[in-house]
């Protein structure tokens, strides 16, 4: 079920263009509009799921699809030596759009450390 004021729901249903890289019955993948790395892909479920904190065991096939599709696309985009996956969850996790999404980041340069001590 789409949430009408959710930008990612609108991208999934095709009412907002996003330069889609991939689409199937469960997920949509596209380039991030504000990339943080040379390769920055977002993979989202077509159905509205607000965050990783709201998933349950029924979402396991969807979660597997999100990761498998993103990994394949990252490699196809040139990240054969590796990439980073990020799922920001909730306010403290710095989630900005409350529709589950997985970031796949990479490129020719080494990414900076995840967390600074």
C-alpha cells in the first residue's frame, strides 16, 4: 500500500521519475539524487515499509531481495572490489525518508571509515 505523501512510494509507483536501474514485483533501485560516493544506489521495497525497525519474519523474502538486487547492481556499476551497505533506521539512526531503503555506496576510491572513534 502506497502512502501518498511518501516520496519513495511515489517513485515506486512511477509518479516521480528517478532514473530507475532495476524494478521487479517487490523492489525498485535507482541512483541517489545526492550521491555520497561515485556509486550510490538506493534499493526500496515497492510496498510501504516505514523502517527496518518495523519489519517482521514475513518480510524476510523482501529483505533478501533488497540485498541481492543491490549487491548485483553495485558490482555492475563497477564496485567489484567491494561496497558499503547502509540502512539508516529511525531518528537516532538518521533516517530521513521513512520508507525502508538500503544505500549501496562504492567507487574506485576507498571509502572513509564507517565511524570515527
